[in-house]
C-alpha cells in the first residue's frame, strides 16, 4: 500500500501522519480529490487504529423529538412544520415526553438525546421541566439535549444571554449538547440552505460556552448537497480550531443529506463511496477530536459497517423512534437492539464496546453479543 500511496502523490501526507504532524487545508482538499478510495481508507484506518485499535463504540440511547413546530426554513429539512396546527405538526405534552422514558423502565438506557424544532410559543419552563422530569424518573440518565441552534433560539425568544440559557438548563439537569445544527459553516452555503437560524460564529461560541461550563458536546457536518470540497475542509478546520481551544468535542459526526420530502429534493443523496470518503477525510483532518461517528440511521447499516475500516470508531446507539431522517426518506430501521449492534460490529471484524455518553465503558468486547437488553 505504501507504493500505491506514493504513486497517488500522497507520500507527503502519509509522512506527516507518521510524524504526528497536522494536515493543512490543501492536504484536506487533496484527500478529497484522491481517486483511490481504498488508499484513503487505509490511511484513515491507521489513524483510527492508533487511537482505538479495533474498538467500536455504541450506546444504549433513546432519541426524542418533542415538537416539530419550527419557525426556521432550512431547505434540507423534512421534519419541521411552521405553525402549531399545520398538517403533520405535533408537540408533546411533558407527560407524553416523560412517558417515552417511563415506557422503557426495563431498558438499561444510559442516554436521552433530545432535539426539537424552534417552537415560537412554548415557555422556557417547558424545557426546564422536561429535563427535571427525566431526572426524577431516572436520576442516572445522561441528558444530551438541544442543539446550539436551539440554545440560540431560546436566548433570543426568552431574552436571555446564551450563557444564562445554558446555565439554567444545566441546573435543571442538562449534561451535554448534541452536535446538530452545524450543517456547513461556510457562509455561502448557510445563506442558501439555512439563512434564518443561528449562524456559524454563534454555533461555535455556544459550544465554547458549554465546554467552559464543563459540558461535553459533539459537532456535525451535513454533506452531499451544494457544498464544495473546499467548504467541507473549511468546516473541519473550524471545528478543529475550537477543539484546540477547549478540548470539549467528543465526536465529529458527518451527516448525509437525504432528499425526500424537502425543498432540495431534486438533488441526489450522496453515494456510499462519498460517504466513506467524507468519514475517512474527517478522521485524517481532525487529529484532536477523539471519535468519528457514522450515524447508521443516515448512512445505512451496511455502509456504516464498511466505514469502520474508513476511520469510523463509533456507531451512535440503539436510537429508537428517530423521526428527522425517516421523514427525509431514510429506509434504515428506527431502532436496533444492542445485540444487533454488537453483531453487526463483530461481523465487520471490529470489537463492540457499549459506552455511556462520556465514553466510559459499560460493556466491553468480551461480553456475549446476545446482550439481554431489547428495544421495544
Ligand atoms: S433543521 Fe432544525 S431549525 Fe431547520 S427547519 Fe428543520 S427543525 Fe427547524
């Protein structure tokens, strides 16, 4: 493979990686232009194995989208409805949200992941009380809730500073932030696909604030629509720069654009090879972010398995009841058992490790794959 890497003109990049040197913007663009996907995967896999060997992480989680009412108009979104009462709109009562956790009293969940539309009429107390209620029902559960876009929206709607919003949510039980809402950081793209929500600087500032308050967060990148390769690399470097400052990102999560039922439906979805390429380049460029995650709901289960040899070391979790991608045409299951996840990781030649949100090991690779916890 070394000869192949040299013939592709990537010897310099491989040398930098061997020496632990950081890759540049130009290196990132060259990696995206590399025609040899397997060579790219080989390089990314070396970096993955340096950090994690064959370990592949997942968690036992539940996803909750408490409302899809949203005042923003992101072109790629198939989930949102503009007003309460619009066809297909819904807003859960607090009891309905809490029931999602109560119904799973028999499951050893470690995390609830909550993201919502930007609802114009709900009071701040709705969100605070939602968190308090989850902790009352299950005090040990980790609450990974509200994207930076939601935090910015709360601050504007309730006339508070971003930091005050984070502090009050933290006091009510918030443990960390998910990475959603990053889309593509480049202004050119943001203006076209998501002009009326929190911009890049504020997204990054909110993550920085969360890190300073002791919370861990993730960062995403929506790929496969109108963004260029340069804009993808720029996105990665902006995430890398913040990570240099704070060290608070746990995972980088490329998210595949899905074209069904939204205003960008004329565009094709990204191919499997493009998905593998994006994950591999992410691993190579983001030398300071520990984990690269393939969100199997979005990539498809089979591509996620292959991605475990293209830089990916994390597959998210059991998920359960995902709506955002399924309303955009995802044909993946809405949930997986922990046993199924472990078996698919093992079938890909990797070692399954159940983790909690903060990557503490819950169940190591030595445990049997027929883990007892079942979804439903
Ligand atoms: S992506 Fe989020 S902010 Fe944008 S329209 Fe959909 S729900 Fe609203």
